[in-house]
């Protein structure tokens, strides 16, 4: 096992450790609550079995959920919690989620509700789960009416990011994780691109951990994690999710850079920085889907659940990222034109 990096999510008496590194999963057992006699492992068929840690001396039950957003439902939570009850899990036992963001979101929510809340430890196996989903305590499932509409804030007792998991990750999943990772380059100053993968994951975890510690329930600062997401969400909706989330975020980051320039907040060199990270460093040259109508995208962005006052974006500035309400339609359109022209080059 190579060196394991440790980060802390500081939340008072709910503070927890995040272990990052190749082979880090072999240390999961030491992170479990000491009184936990039973471990319910929640995972998915697509997650390699070799990524499930061993828990010597504890009674382990295995619970597999389906893959794909259509399985991120209350029905899955019902099946899971019935499985926990059959396995005899008590309030002092623990759920261990082994998988990507779907598994950590569903298992985390099931843990938050079972016995009115039992401990959960996340073993993140996708890049997206490592740098985003497994950190910060947002859990939940989808309803037919929308994504993540039922959920809870339920902080894990610990998180493990074993970067060996990334070896088996498919190309699209890797791209999606890279889309979120690219976002972190703009949240705090400093060059992430020079860091080896373990340290880069750790740095992203650190950034998210600091934001979550300061603003657990998204009163303000946590919204900065949505950089690139206003256009991304609209693109996902209008393309009926033919663009994956991270791919849409890659486009959304570039568009946000142009909008930052159009509104006079950043200069051309900073826009170039965005292209250097998204296109060159992460290779996220995502083509714009054909036939997009900006008027439709604009309306969709205005309906975004985070758009409280008109068109809301996170935008770059010399002081760093800021939430900007009431962006003018004309600026949004001018940025779109500049973005389309540049991306077609
Ligand atoms: N809670 C949060 O703060 C938060 C943040 C971002 C995203 N999310 C949620 O995360 C979900 C997306 O997560 P995701 O991108 O990790 O996708 P995912 O969990 O759906 O995983 C994608 C696929 O990769 C497979 N897989 C997982 N690990 C693997 C490995 N090591 N090797 C090979 N295959 C592997 C899975 O079985 C699955 O088929 C969405 O539901 C999203 O809403 C939550
Ligand atoms: Zn995202």
C-alpha cells in the first residue's frame, strides 16, 4: 500500500476522517465505530468485488442495489432497510457503502432513516464520489418529479477514497469525475494540475471539506460548488440526459468563464485558463449537442431550483468565485455566442 493521505471534515462532534490513497480501502475496518458488531455492506453489481474491504471479527451482510438513476428510489431504500432488519442491524451497527455517488447517496439515506439514523462509512469507488458525492453529508433519492427530491443531511462517520478503484473505471465515468475535478481548479487559487492523482483527490476533498465545515446546509458558501452547474443542469435537461453530468459541467465551466468576461469580471487570460484546464489538462473536449436553442436553455436556467432571483450563476472574479443573481439575458446571450464561436474552433 502506498502512503495514505488523511483529511478531516471538521463538524464539531460529527467531525470525520477521509483516507485517500492506493489500497486505502484495507484500512476501512479501523474507521468503523468501535461498538459496531454488524456491518451491512451496500454495493452494486458493477462495482468490482475486490473493492469491498474485509471486516474481521464482525458479522457482515451484503446488500446489492441496481445500477442507474432509475434505481435511486424510495423502493430501493425500502428493500435495503428491510435487508438491514433481516440482518439484525441495531442502532449501534454500521452501514458501509462501497460504490459511486449513487450507492453513497442511497446507502447514506437508508442509514439516516434506519432506526432513526445509524452510522454510515463511505468507500468511494468512482472519481466523482471521491471528490464530491461521498463528502459533505448530502444523501437522497429521486422522485418521478425530480432528482434528489427526498433526502437528508447525514454525515458519514468516515470516508475512504481508494484510488486503486480508478483503474477499473469506465471512460465515461472517468470523464464525469474529471468534470467535477476541473471545477475545483477555480474554487481556490493554486495549481492542482501539477499534483499526482492521490494528492489531487486529497486537495479536492480538502476544498469541499472546508466549504462544508463553513456552510453545512448551503446557506451561502457551499453554493460555490455549483460553479459551471447552471448551464450544465439546463443542458442535461434539454438533451434528456444524453450528456452525462460531468460532461455538461465541463461545458458549463467554459460558458461561465465567457459570462465572467462578458460581465467584465475577468479578462481573456482567465478565460484561457478555463480552456487550459478543461480541454488540455482533463481532455474534456465535449462537443455541443446539435440543435440547441439558447432561448430554451435560458428559460430552463431561470427555472433552476437554485435561481432564487432571476438568472443566477456562480461567476469568477479577481477575488474568486461569487454567486451572482439577476444576470441580464443580453449578457447570457453574448456569452453564449462567444462560447459557441470559440468551441467551434
Ligand atoms: N451527495 C452529493 O453531494 C452528490 C454530489 C454529486 C453527485 N451525486 C450523485 O452521485 C451520482 C453519480 O455518481 P457516480 O458518477 O459515481 O455514478 P454511479 O454511482 O452511478 O456509478 C457509475 C457506474 O460506475 C460503476 N462503478 C463504480 N465504481 C466502479 C469501479 N471502481 N470500477 C468500475 N465500475 C465502477 C457503477 O456500478 C455504475 O455502473 C448521482 O446520483 C448524483 O446525484 C451526489
Ligand atoms: Zn456536479
